[in-house]
C-alpha cells in the first residue's frame, strides 16, 4: 500500500489507542496487515535497472508523500485533534516498514535483508498480483473506508 494509505490508517489508530506506544505498535501491525491485501504496487520497481528503480521509487514516494501531507493537513484542519503525541507515534509505526524497505532497496544493507524478505512475503501472501490500475482502485477503496471511519 502507498504511504498515504498507511498514514491514514495511523490516524484511525491514533484516535483509539490509549497511549503513544500502543499507537505505534497497532499502526505497525496494521501496516503489515494492509500489505497482505493485493494492491498493485508490487511491480513498481521490479525488473528495472538500478538507476531507474531509484528514480521510480523516489518519484512515487514524492507524489505519495505530497498526498499524505495533504491528507494530514485536511485531517488537522477539519478535526483539531488533541492527541498529537498518539498521531506522531502512530505515523512512525505506520511508515517505519516502508522506510526500512526503502533503505534496503537503495543500499542493500545486509542486516535488513531478513526484513526485506519478510516484507516481500507479506506482499505475496495471497499470490495474486493486480495490475497497477486495479491496485489503484483497491487502494482508493481502502482510503475511502479509512476516511469514512475517521469522520
């Protein structure tokens, strides 16, 4: 799933988590569960040369990051939340797995290889890959469900 989905899921978790540590743990766990859903971004960088992989990953991350910033701004403007600490820790837990994945994909740091293999297994859990366009539809549906939960 894209960062915007994981970030929005973190907002849902932050609303109900009793403390920041649980917000972090719940968001981390929810990230892993969401990655099990076939979502069409599995082939974003597979099969490309290293420089093109990095450009595609960076481009997708920038666009997705801007969408996440817009969604967070919309949330903060429309709700005036009081649980800012929970939100910060929930976001950290929700985004950490993909941050670690990006570090591994761009540096090949050996101690992150087990994480990379685990993360890939989650994406392949159902062994059913979607086309990118189908994946966008799935992710829009998940994002819509999360926003409906928030409001």
